[in-house]
C-alpha cells in the first residue's frame, strides 16, 4: 500500500515549456543585477562563496557572473547556483512577473491524495526554495500546504540511486511504499533500483518510451496502488 508520493516538477507537475521558456530566461536576465544588488547580504554572500569554490578559483563579481551565466546556458545543475536562481525567481513571483504553471490534473490529484492521507513530497533539481516559490505562487493558488517536504540536489543527483535511498530514509517510509512520478526514464530507473515504485508520466504528444515503467498520460491515470515497478539492477547513475 502506497504511503507517500514523490514527484518531479519539470515535465511532470509543470510544463517543460514554462521552465525552459519563462523561468530560465528570466533568471538569466535578472541574475547579474541581483548579484550586484544583493552580494553583501549574508545568505547571498554565502552562496556566491560556494559558487566560487565550485569554480575552483577566486573570481570577481563580474567574472563570476559570466561564469554562472555560461553554466546556466549549459544547464549545469550546480546546487548553490540553483539556490541563487531560486532567489531571483522568488523576486519575480513576488513582483507578479509570472505565476507558476502546474497542470490541472496534477492539482486535482494532489489535493485528492492529500485528503486521502497520502504524504506528498517533491524531488527536483531546482532548489527546495524555488520549488516552494513555484508551488506557492501557482496559477491554482498556494499549493505548498499539500506537501510535507521538498528535496533538491543536496540529497544527491536525480539519476543516482543513493539519492532515492536517502529520501526514503529521511521520510521514514519503506521504499516499496513510496511512488515516484517523473517523465525521465533515467530518474525512474534510479528510483526503481532503490526499491521505490514508479510511474512514467507521458503527456499528450510525448511518444518517448517509458523504459518498462508503468505509464500514465496524466496524474488521473496514475494507479497509486498498482503492481510493483521494475527494479533495474545496475550501477549507480552519474549526474542529476
């Protein structure tokens, strides 16, 4: 019996187009000014120090900004940079520059599952803070009360088996009683190898193979207590 549902955001809860065409370009436009304006604030200063440490060299603000923009263009999942992006998005949400896109079927089912007593969690490469901003300022209203906890790459990469084992241990639910929803087969493989149940979300027009995982066209098609998922036996994935 499923006790908890863990869901991805991009391509699962929210449209990839919204993330790719609105949030990412907004962060790229606003990041330079944000860093120049807020670099002396303790939280931002700490994140910038972590980004410099990742770069492996001491860079001034302008050189560091250029490096971060290059990393963003290459879609590199660097945890402190993602946290900075989340702060930029927070300003955008609060200013009303955009509202978070969440599929209507996902909203309906999340509310229903929550009412049934299922614990809901998010695992995304975006920072936990940015996840909360998107869900808190969604087009359907504030969805944050539905979720128990948010996980990001601080727990591990999304294609790493160890990350899903750590999440299961953190939430205190046996892996076989956690259902992971994603549109990315490598993530589903890693979760399945960690013992989680899985479902691949394949929305209209998405003809990609589900990799042997149970498949649903949207959240309404998810069989919460269906048959156990495949559990590939393979080496841990690299990356996220």
